[in-house]
C-alpha cells in the first residue's frame, strides 16, 4: 500500500515548540500577555493594518466585529452562498438575517452584482469571503460599499498570503478576520485575528473582547457592558510568533505547490483551478479542481477515485442555503452547481513533488475517462 497523502497538516519546527515551551514555563503573571502582544504587532505590520486583536477563532473575530457594528435583530447581512457555516453563524447568533447570494463562477467568491441586487433598507453589512485563497473583486465591492454606506467585511480565514493589487486580503474592508486553525497556512492550533484600521471600531471590539471591560476603566473587575471571551492564549500566540517569523516561507511554499499543480494539469480539457487575476496574488491555501459540467464527472466519483489511490481529498463547500437550517436558494446557480463537480487537493507544506504527481495522476485519469464518455453529462447540483 502506498503512503497516504493527507490533504493538510501544519508546518511545525523547533522554533514553534521552543516558543511554546517558553510560554508554558514562563508566560504567567505579568508576562501572561507577552506573546499575544508580540503576535498582534507582527500580524498588523505584515498586513498593513493599524490594529489587531488575537482571538480564539476567526468565528469569534467575526462575531465581535459584527456586534461592534451594531448588527442585531431586524438587520440583514449579505454574504456568498458558498461559505463554511462559521461565516454565517455569527450573523444568526446576533439575531440578524443572513442573505446568501450567488458567487462569481470564476473566482468562486461573492458576485458583486448579486450583492448589489440583494441590498434592501435593512442591509447592514456585506461579508466578503476570499474562498480557498481566491480573491473577491474588491474594487467593485468597496465601490458598492462606498456608494451605499454599507460596510464591507472581509472574511479572510483562508486568504493569508493573498494580495489584491498591492493590498493584502483582510486589510481593505471595515475589518478583516483570519483563522489560524491547524489546517491553515499559518497556525496556532486554534485561533484567529480581528484586524482593522478604524480606531473607533477597534476600541469597541477591544472592550467586547475583554468581557466588556474598557481599557481606560479604573475600577477593578468592572465591565461597562456585556462582552465576550474570545481571547487567544499566550501559548497559542507563542506558536503564532514563530509562524510569523516564517510567514514568507510558509506562503511561498503554498504557492510552489499550487504552481506545480497548475503545471502538471495545464492543458487538461474540461477542468479549471483557482484563478489568479492579473495584478493579484492567490495565497493558494487550498488548490481546487473544478470539472466542467459537460464532463459528467461528479464529486462522489472524485472522492471514490482519490480514496482508491490512498489520497485525502476534501469536498468543496456546500451552499449555505442547501443546509437544513436555511431556505434553499436555487437561483444561486453557481453556488449550487460547482460543489457537485469540484474537489480540494492536498497541499501541506512538506508534501513532495512525487506526492503532487500522484494527486495529478488521479485527476488525469478522471479527465481521460470523461473524454471516453465513461461518465454521463448531467446538471450536477450540490447535495445538502
């Protein structure tokens, strides 16, 4: 049996374990925030944002940011139907109504035209998810936000290393949120980051993040409002500091793997991969293959083929509106069609070129079978 190829795992070196050990041994009392403060400073400098708050998750960063914008019952928040549930759950928890719209078929990110059509007098925010490291059309979306006065929020959980015409993903909207889950390019095991250049918003989130205690409050244990507890631990932040010291190496390796996939699969009929428009950089968190609908290749057939080759493969996100807790929105045709004929490919940092070739061999075999009409073309739709 060939060695199993995992779809992802973190890159951890002696630098990370050394910092974590130091935090565990010495990061207590007056030093309990040392690595957190350092990690926040390193991250905001890398991103080009004025402020950063380390959190326990990207979901927590989104929750606090949306709460600080005053979003609540009766409000609507527009987002792409193609999303992980973590993006929509804070909206629901705040009592607001999520409005899922269709995606652009090239970027797989929110379609600015669809977002514009969905705006009502109750719209309070547009959440833009840079899916799999792909970039949404930020010029169009920021223009839409400026025209309407609706804040644009960037869910950049998957977009570390992605750059839109000189500006890093997460630094362009009213605020950005990042994930450092163990599957991500930069990891702290679990964890996230809230970032913004809006000082007033930063202060509101900072207060919310500490149980509602404002930092200028002189009374001990005196909260000014009911807040949250979404803090990152000092030990997690220590790992994050080490990862930030290696950020260029980590993002470059992801792009190397992405480039090899594109080279190996170049010219293969009936498939497309993550786009990289002129003037942008795709952080390549999750290389993904999408088969054209007329090939007849389905998600389930791809899963079966990869399992037979002892290779992990991850399904494309189901549309949010296909989930049982939401109302189906089948007019979001791209969000409903693409997942049924797409697959995420392995891309962990230390996978070898031979590993990548093994993955590509499965894709080539599927494409060859499609050319021989082994599969019946069909209108493939995602299953909820």
